[in-house]
């Protein structure tokens, strides 16, 4: 079996089709599809948004091969791999990769370091007529590139869009270009209304998506971002970016309370189960205090019991007045020296279009 492993290794290293790509910037910028052949547990630790996990080895197979490598080196690991991956199993995986390539013919291959696993996949695909490049340096090189770009995030210019909860900041952000929706990248909307940390990406994935957007706008005069605290759910805005945001000009979007309440109701309350809303309220119980918490909780229960929209508007108004508005006003007061404009959605939009030359999407 070791003789076969040596032959396999020689063939793998000699195949002339082993093209590599090292322009990670372009791969991220153009969202080039990536066949990530790492094991599922490795992939779960984080990947860039354009990567799809189609592993060469599953978690248990990788564990067995890893043990063989520790005990006897590369040839021993390949021998174990050939034992646990008979031809029929290999064919199943090759067909899976080919199905993906048929839909994404410009895809590239990636493993942890861009080494033997990527080369093996290239070899098997080459035998079927597919010549697919691998990323030089693999996921490790991508991660290094992203960390360097994150550290340079402070070199960009930003305009910070502020406004009370429900004022429509995210909607305006979506209408203007260039803009980065940090909450969207973090899969987290608000602290009590739209927060769901269970569905958030890992920091590696969040930062990869952020780098992709930063690359897209690197030559633009300014980038519009929403006013955020350092932590979004369980994710943190990178220090370099957050520091620059704290030095950037602030534009405030103003909206009447009635409009804000209607927006919050339609975006976060309508169609949401009572127990979910009560659970969200529980997250801010200490900050509300017992009396106000009990008042809002009773109002929520009443609204779900009566199924009356106006009753929902009532408890939303309480939540804004007791919690969100005082918190926002305190934060805005700390930014008053950077405040450059305040107005309605149309006024703010016009200001940004003319003063900072933002475009519309």
C-alpha cells in the first residue's frame, strides 16, 4: 500500500494542470466561487462569503489521516487516505465537485494552505477533463490578506448615518452608494427587536464580507455607514474601522415618533410570536428597571391578546420613550462636535448626494 501511496504522490505532484492563483484581492472583489475542500469542522471555523464547503475528507476521515501523518509522515497519511477513500467514494466526491463547476466554471479550489489536498482534488478533476486552479497559500493566505485589509480600514473616509431607532437608517443606507451595512453583514438588527446572535456568522466570515465591501469602495471619496456601537450582537467592529468612525462626520436622520413606531411594527413585530417578543424584552430588563419592564410586558401581552395594532403601537411607544430614545440622545450628545447635518430622509439624502457625491442604487 505504501508503494501505491508513493506512486500516487508522484503523479499528484507531476500533473501539469496545477495552475495556481494568488490574486486574493480579485477573488474577493469579484466574488469568485471557491470550492473549499477543507473538512466541515475546519470550514465551520469561518470562511469568506463566496466559499462553498465540498470537502475532500469528512471530519472523521480527516482525523484518521491526521493521526497517520503524526505517526508516519506524508506517505503514511496518503496510505491511510487511500484506504478510507476507495474509488467509489472518490467518484461520489468528484461528481459533487463537477456539479458545482458546471454551474460555476470560474471556480477555484482552496484548502488550508493550498497544498496537497488542493492538488489531489485538482488531480482527480483533471482526470475528468476539468482544469481548475487552486489558491496559492489557501485559506490561510486569504485570512492574512483580510487581516491586513482590516488593519487598513482606517485609511478610508466615512460618513456616519445616525438617527433614533425606527427612523429608517437601514433603508436609506440601502438606497445610497457606496455604503456598508454593518448590521447586515453581522446578520443582526437591533438589540431587542431584530437581534438573533444564533444566526450570526463567525468573526472570520464577518470580516471577510467586510473586506470585500471595503475593496469595492477603496477608490471612492467617502463610504456611508450606520452609527453603531462597537459590538453588534456577538461580533465586534474591527478596531481600526470603529476608531475611524468615531472621528468621522455625522449626519442625523430625523423621523416623527408615529412614523418610527409604524416602521418598527412592520419590520420587527408583525408576524413575530409573542414569546419571541417577550424574550427580546427580557434582554433589556435590567436597564429598564422592574416597574417599566412590568409595564411594557403587560402592554405586550395585552396587544397580542386583543390583536389590535394600536395596542402594539402603545407598547412600542413606551419602549422608545423609556429605553431607546434616552440611550440615543445620550450617545448623540457625545457626537455633537461632529454633527454636520440633520433633517428628514429626503433632506439627508439630498445633502449626501450633493455634498459628498454619493450615488443612488
